[in-house]
C-alpha cells in the first residue's frame, strides 16, 4: 500500500486513510474465497486480498490507467462499466462483491447492489458518510459543499455523484429487506471506530449486506 | 529539474539492428486437423535477443493474416523498412530484447518462406497449389510448437499476437497449457462475427472471379493479380476507421485536369488503396490469402456447446486481452468476451481497452498507453 508514497502528499494521506477501511475488508474476507471488486481502482485492495487471504480476485474498473496499474500488480482486472461487467458473471460466482467508494459514482446503485447480491453471497460496501456533521455544518453555514481531502475537486470539475449517508444506507437495506451482517463506522479521521450517533459522527462506513435467508 | 538527471531516469531504447531470417526444417510428418499429411515442412522465422541458460525467457510473437516473420529490425543498413512491430520489440522497448528471447515465425501455409501452396510437393515436383492442405489456426500453432521444440524451449514465458496472431496465442494456451506461462492477445476474437466472414468472402470472390485465377493453375509470374489487389484494398479499409482515414487524407484530391477520365485516381485515399493493393500482389500468394481467410472464418472457440469458457477449461496461462475502441472488424466486445469467459472459468485474465482511432490496425501503431500495458504485463513474467 505504499504506492507513490513519496510523491503526492494528497495521495499519501488518502492511502493512509484508506488503509483502515481496506484493513477491515481484508479482515472480513475469508481465506480462499472468491472476490469481485467493482470499481477496483489500482488494485491495491485486491492485491492485499490475494497476498493475505489467497483469494481468487477479479477487479472491474472503467479507467484504462487503473487497469494498467492492476496489470502491473498482477491483479485480474476487467475494463468496463461495473453494471455491465457484473452481468457477465453467473449467480453465486463470488463469495464477496466489493463496492468500495463505488456507489457514489455509478448509475442506479440500488440495482447494482441487488445484482451484486445475486452474483455474490454478500456485498461489502464502503462509503463516505455525507451526513457527517462537518459536511452538514458547512452546508448549513455557507450553503456550500466542503472541498477537502475526500472531495478535492470543485463541483464543476467533479463527476456526477450520488450523495449518500449512513442513514440512507440503512433505509435502503430495510426498504429492500436486506440483512446488514456486519458494520463498522469510522470517525471523521477514517481511522478510529465510531460507536455513537453514526449518521452525525461517522466519516466513513463499511457494511456487509446480504440477501435474507 | 536538471536535464541531465532527467535523461538518466529514462531507460534508453535501442534497435535490434540488422537481422536475418532462419529456416527450420521439420522432417517428421505433419498431420493437419483435417487428417491431411505433409511429409515434412519448413518454417521461416527470426529471433531477437538471447535465450538464457534456463531457457525460460522466450516470447513467441504470432503474426496477423498478411504479416510475416520479420517483426523487428532491418535486413541491411540501407533497408528503410523495419519489421512490422519494430516499435514494440527491441532493447528497452516494451517487449525488451535485453530480457527476452523473441521468436517470430511465418505461419504454416504462408507464402513468405514457410511451406505453403507455393512450395514444391516432393511427390510431383510441382508447386502444391490447391493440393496443399487447408491449415487451421490450430495447425499453425502445432507447426510452431515443433519450432519451439527445436529451439529447446519447454515453456514460453509469453505468446503474443494481434488479430489472427491473437487467435494463435489463445490456441497456444488451450492446446499447450503446460508450455505457456502467459498470453497477450490483441484486437482479436474468439470467433469472427458475420461481418468479418462476409468481408473475407468478398475478398475470396474477387480472387476466384478474376479470369486469371484458372482454378489455381496459373503460370508462374501470372495469376489473379487484380482479384488479389481488390481483396487487399477492401480488407485494408476494414483494418482502418472512418476517423483514421479522415485524419490521414481529409478528402484531399489530386490535381484535376480537364480531360480526366472516371478511371483515373481522383482522391488521395484511392491512390493509397491502389498502392496497398499493388504492393500486396508483389508479396502475397492468392491461395495463401484464400486459405488464411478460411482459417480465420472457421476459427471458433465456442465449440459444440456454444460455451466459450469450456474452451479455456485447461488454460493455465495468465492472460491479457486488449481491445481497441475504434476496431470495428474485431470490436471491443469480442475481445471482452474472451477475458470474461476466462474469468468465469476461474482463470487469471484481464481486459484492457485502448482508445486509439486507427481501427483494427491500432495494435500495430505506436501508443504510450499500449506500450505501458504491455510493459506492465510482461514485468510480471
């Protein structure tokens, strides 16, 4: 996980942040299981999973530069939009489908989660909590979304994005009768575990969702 | 940043320089998939770089329909035309001859030095012509495997190929799972769609309907030149793209004189195609063209059950499939299907798509994205 560690301070901070949520997912995934990572980026998480949990891993990303990095890491990577790639796999092909910071960037994320729950036994979701108190206060006081390490771009430079909060994820799960098997909230530092008032206090959340029964 | 320091960080790219071809004569019988037999055969090939002591640094490059064994370097100092993949193969280049021993052979059934329809049949003392057995992609690979035996190589660290060469690379991984460490298949397909078959059919029709075809019994120095040239001109269009052609010619016209006839060349693109057609006639045999397009048409990895992943059941090679956005002959989707089927079969495979505007032939053109991908893939070897 030390890619480009000396080059960009932003990337360095981000990767450091990402270590904890990646660490939790690596911890959750069983050894020798099969993992599909939708929005796999540069394949850092998959590489960890292959090295430490001996998984059979497949990554999907729509960006050639990310795929090229995966290839360099020796991680299987498939270049396509995640919702299209998902349909290439048969039901129950994977033990886990990972959507780590992917939901906010895809069309119809609810449908993708449902389809992922058919292709995989469970879905691991990692998402930034837009309901985090600093975000709320910033909007309340300034009427503007905060620009920070997590969202470094001005609105006019950033891709279409679904804003979701921890509360909305829970509501989605209960509307669709999905089981939340495991759940970890991280505070605004994305590092320390957050135990109370997560929809206010959590900066990041990791869910394991499964179909009931 | 200081310039000198900057330069030292870039690995220096060199050329393979002057090369010459070799001929491998296999004196054992060769059985085609069809059951036909050749008493012996020859493959013409070139190599670049050095085979290491453990003989495990060999890469085999498979050429496309109209390609040959000359993929890098020049034949003399005055030779202005380098091999067809010169920017990809050489010291410090993506297929790095400082690291790898690179082999490229002309296919069985070809017309550039390997045994094919123009070779002499020892039984009759005459050229085989149409009595030469029709090779399949699998036959081409089986013949190459004899060459690899002869070179004393047990396992290839990569088999690389674009288009028809990509089909061969996949066939290598399927037929010789113990002998292929990795596969790099570019702009290829698990089977041609109707469009590609249709274009090949028109190419063959142009040759077969040329009055000079004479059932393949044309005299030396004669033959269906017009038909072959038309076939090549049309096929060449399918290797390019609308945008690529526009970029190259932008509707440029030659000078019009008042008495110009409709038979004369008017647009630059016409002149280019005519040149391509004429040049092809000088180096390619019509029967090989018919045979190779047939081999392409009949290649089908979907098998009897129509399930692509079944073809890959025994594959052990890690694979990178590369498609090109503007390729409408073997479109990205056909390339994606290869990698997706391998992944469904639980194999190690990746699919990458390079956004180049030159159509099917994009894989032959220098691009930093493609070079990086290939470097990254071979780095794992």
